């Protein structure tokens, strides 16, 4: 039997995850996704970059790089 592990998140991480979940890009049936643009997030962009990195390091989110 697998044991469940819990990952602690900060208030800014929670706000960011909520913003991703409630974005219009998350309703297309392809999983949760969001454009990284200031207009979609309540967290200021300078902080958002750090929050996304922290969520990646915790294994909570992944990113696709579009160039």
C-alpha cells in the first residue's frame, strides 16, 4: 500500500494554483494550464516567477516552453 505524502504550500503558492485553476485556459479539457501574463494572476510578476519555480521544485506543476 502506498503511503500518502503531503506537500506544504505557501499562501502565494495557493493563490497561484487557484489563479491557474480558474483561468479560462483550464477549461479546455487538456488539464490545468495558464499563460504567464500579469493580467491572469493576482500575484505580482516578480513574485510569480519565484512561486512557479517553487511549485516546480515541489513537483506540483510542470511547464511547457513555447518559443
